[in-house]
C-alpha cells in the first residue's frame, strides 16, 4: 500500500529576500514530529512517503492508496482543499491534528476518517481496518502504557537540508492550562516517559549536531530528566528544550546538568506577569516571584532564556504591554516571543468565550496567535493588536537588540549565535507581520 503523510500545509505566502529565505530554510526546525512518528510506526510492508512543503511540490494524483493530512487550526482551509482534491481522485483521506481532534465532525466533511489525539496506535488500528475494507469514521487515541508496543525512533529521512534535528523523550502534560490546545486534545494530559536508553540511542542516530526536544516540558519529572541529562553528557550534542519556571528556579542541580548535557537554551512559557492570571488559567507551575530567579539560574550556567508571553487574558488592561516590557528587560531575557491569546477549538477558553458570545470570527485562518479573534474584556481588539506590535517593536529595537547580543557573548559561542540569529530573524518577522496585517 502506498501511503502519503503530509507534514506541512503552508498558508503564509511571504516574499522573502534571498538572504532571509536561505536563513529560514536552512535553520528552521521541523514543524512537527507527528508525521514522522506515524511513518516510523507504519508497518514496513507499506511504502510510506512523508511530504514536507518546504522542499517539495505536492502532486495530487491517484498513486496513493491512503493520504494522511496533519494540520493546525490556521491551516484548516488549505488542508480541507487538499483533502477534497485527493478525494476527488478517489483516494482515501485521513485527517489528524489538534483541530481535527477538536472538531471531528467538521473534519469528516472533508475526510474518510479522523485520527484523534497524538497517539500512533490508533493509526495502526486504522491501517488494519483499511486493509480489511472496514474503515471507521473516528479513531480515538489508544494508550501506549496499556499496550506492548514501544514508541519507535522517529529518524525518518526527509528531503533537503535541515540543520536541527528533533526528538521527544516524554509526552503529554498533566497541567492542562485553559488556553493550551495540546494538553486539552484527547489524551493530551496523559504524561509518560520513554525509556532513557531508547532516547539516547535515537539521539545517537540523529545526524545533526543540534537537536530540539519537542516535549511539552522536560521539567515535569526532574528525576527522569536528570538521569537523561547524565546519559547525554558524552554525546557531544547541543540542544534546546522547554521547561517550567518552578523547577528552573528551584532545582539548581537540574539546571547545571542541562548545561553539562549540552543545553543551549531553555524555552519558558512565562505567559503573563500577573499571578491572578496564572491562577485562573491553571498554570500551577508559574509563581511570579520565581521568574527572575529562574532566569538567573539559567544565565549563571551560560544558557539562553527564551520567554513566551501572551496577551489578551481577562485581567489584562492596556497598560499590560508596558508593564510586561519593563519586567522582562529587568529580568534580562535574551529572546522573547509575544503572542495574542488565541482560543483554539477544544480548549476550555474557547468554550467559555463561545458561551459568552465573545468570539469575533470562526475564520480559522486567523487563529494563528497573531490576530485578535475574540472580544477582550478590558480593551478593544485594536488595543490588543496594536499593543503586541508595539511591544515587539520596542523589545527588538536596534539599541535593545544590540545590547542583548553583546551581553550574550559571555554565554559562549552557541548561545551567542542563537541570540544573534533569533534576534535577526525576529526583526525580519516583525516586518512580515506588519505587511500581513
């Protein structure tokens, strides 16, 4: 059986200059491990091709027996268009991803089946049903813990040049913040860990010097992560990973071990500088008084802090942008990403805003964390949109950017290069963001 797994459906058509395009193509990381996980667990008797839009042109033809399209909310329109074209060729289409899991009935208008959740076991079940001509409409997630099947390594080769490899050591997140589509997808809050030996063996097989951990957080179980980092010391890899602020502020041993294992940067979802907001959205790991301590611990061990901040929560007023900017400058965060709260389908915050009639649109293309798609409580949609643009422009102004890059020299070559590169790319992205708006 010939199977096509589509990894990326691109909906943003920016006109980059040659230099910008080269940087973005060469240094970007894989948008998702999910398609490669499906390819890895697919029985070898099938011929499987993983499509990556950055390097290939998608051809709609009948040579495939089965097509799986994995997509996010902002890519919905394009994903449905591609699905409809394949179905027009009498090819069976499977839709998967966070949006399809949240709104399976909508997805089924454009597909023969929908895979729910992030697991791969339901994919195996689906393939068996397809071979027996008993394809079902919905395939709920199945639990690896209860099965005897191991998660296979995802070192599936892709076309083109990729400077950064990717891996997943743990899966899921128990916290289920109200805005998070990943942990609120079916089985998304079920946390489990791969055997460390298997993770180490997979890392050894990754050809790239630098890798990124796609785990929701590598600080959920510090004991597991410390053992993993101990085993990674001799691998001579450099890596990025996500972590929660509580353990990064309080577990000095964990932070030190991460550096010894090759960590370049920790990405932290600070989200907000309001404790009231943190409590309301269920982010139990975030205590505002620990923010600065976490940053200092990471810097002390010569690693970069990438901070994620989100705006539009019900406690946010128009002064939140200026207050946040002052706070993160004081904390000396190296790289910051600012986004607009987006109520993705399937999340509690989406359900609340829909019930309160505060959703302004269900044009899924706009659900990209850059557009305001709901009515904020304490400001206008225009205030929210303009506030995010303003904080981006201020944080990435020439003077502040040069200062951050200069300060990062003391962190070493890899952290310095990351700060230099990300600040450069983000400055380019701001220009494109303005054009898009």
